[in-house]
């Protein structure tokens, strides 16, 4: 929902890009690139935030049971979660921008 509202708030900027000569495709690629960057940054910051907690749980289990505990973070579910977030974020940002700018293009042509 936040990305949808953010895209709606940025329509003026996107229109300015169109007026300065950017094609609809170029504007949409810009929105997609920004969204991808935000998801990547959020994923990295989320991982860095979770890491101390995971290390603390590992240390607690090792101290409680007295056996070595390996920290295993399966890559496939993490990658699937990040990919799912990326798909949802792109849908929430690129699709509204496309609809708004396409309506504008049709209105300007008629």
C-alpha cells in the first residue's frame, strides 16, 4: 500500500520525465529500477537486523544444551521471500504508474 501511495504522490515527477522527452517505457523502467533498489536495500537491512537475534538464539541454545549449534539459513526460502516481495512491490509501483501515464497519453492525444 505504501508503494502505491508513493507512486501516486510521484505522478507529477513522472509526468515531468515524460514532458522532458522520456518515453513511457523509460519512465516505467526507472520506476522498476527504483523499486528493485528499495527491495534489495530492505532485504539487506532486514538480514542485518535479524542476524544478531539469530546469533543470540544460537548462543542461548549452545549454552543451554552444551552442544555446538550451527546457524543454518536456507537460501531457497529466503530467496523466495525476497522474490515475492519484489513481485508485489513492482506490481504496486509500476502498474499504477503505467495506468496513470497511459491515461494521460491517451487524453493528450485526443
